[in-house]
C-alpha cells in the first residue's frame, strides 16, 4: 500500500510539470506587464526615459483638469454598455437558449450559426458594420429609407452608443446563449414534470423552476459581461476611431488609454497611461470581486 501511495505521489508530482509552460507564459504576458505598469505609474517620464519618482502624482492627474473631463464620460459609456449588454444581449441569449431547448432537429446547426459572429475579430465586425450602416451606400439605410427610418446611425451622437450596443449584441449573443443552453441541459426534467403534475402552467414552470435553477449561470454571464464591457476597445475603435466619434459619444476607457499612451504627445505619456491602466485594472478587478460575492450569495 505504501508503494502505491508513493507511485500516486510521483504521478501527481510529474503532472505539475505540465503546468510549467502555461505558468511561464502567464507570468511573461500577464504578471510581468502588470507589475511593470504598476512600477511605471509611480514615476515621471520624458518619453521612454525615467525622470524621477512621482509618487501618486500620475494618479492625481487622472482626476484633474481636462483629463477628468474625458475620464468620467468614458467610464459612463462603459457602464451604459454593460447595462445595454445585460438588458439586450443577455436577455436575448436566454430567450434563444430557452427556444432552442425545445428544438429537436437542427439544434446544433442553429447554435453554431449564433456562435459564429463572436469567433470573428471585433475589428472585422466593426469595419463590416461601418459599411453596412453607411448613409451613402449601406444596405441597412437602403432598406429603411422607404419607411422613413434611414439615418446616420454611427454619425449621430444620440444613436451612436445604442448602435454600438446593438452591434455588440449581434456579435456576442451566441456566448450567453451557449452558457444558458449548457445550464438548461443540466436541469433534470423531473423538476418541470413534477411542477406540471402539481398543476403549474408553462409560465409558472419557467418562473418558479427554470429561472431559479439558472441563477448560477446568470451570475457567470453577468460577471463575464461586466469584464467584457469595461474592457471593450477593438469594436468601438473600428466603429468610431480613437476619439470615440461622433463627438466622443462612443468614447470608452480603452480608447482613452490608447490616446493617452500613443496619441497624446505628452512627454509623460508613459506615466499617465500606466496610472490609467492600473486604475482600470483595479476598477474591473475590484468590481468583479464585489459583483461575484453579491451574485453568488443570491444564487
């Protein structure tokens, strides 16, 4: 028996060796840049040359003057993207998952069709929809023109951000749909059958049985949606450029970081952008932990 235990321990020890490549890659591309950015944020810079210790001056600069006037609206747009994602994308994902759970033929084909858009690079999706929504030759306005609904969807500050939410939903609705479909597949049919035996109708089964059992999946989808919405960059960059056109209506934290680091012309751009990156990481990570704790407690 002791020999068997030693063999088991040997196998467990050797299995850890397979984690080393992943650990090295994670350390090189996540941990090291994270600590490097944190270090850079406490210094002032002249281009790429370290000038001197700045303490919290770079962080104070984020909340003062013109930079604050960009930071707060960008953060607000990220919050609106998250709200729109929860309201539109995840609601549709749940509805599609419920509908597909009743499909007997072609279910896999439909799931694949819904999932394909989020496998495409967001930059490609953004440029594609820029062409589709073009006021000059886009097919969307061509179809809406006879109805009197044609408009510059991405050129009007009032419609630009809702349009981004719709495009985001089009691309990513398959992701929550697959998660909800997997969760629905794990619910024993006996629960619904028992409820129907007790006289419950279809809506009562949905509200009293199915949705409560989907709370863990809803919590996971909510957390992932928050992380994605707060870290969005590629899609809004393709749709509105680095300035969040029109008139900053689609500006988000990712675009603000890009402008600060690469397009501001500030001699201390490295210090300011590093402070902004740390701020974004702290905000997303801290909010995710809080959100996870609250949702898990309710699930």
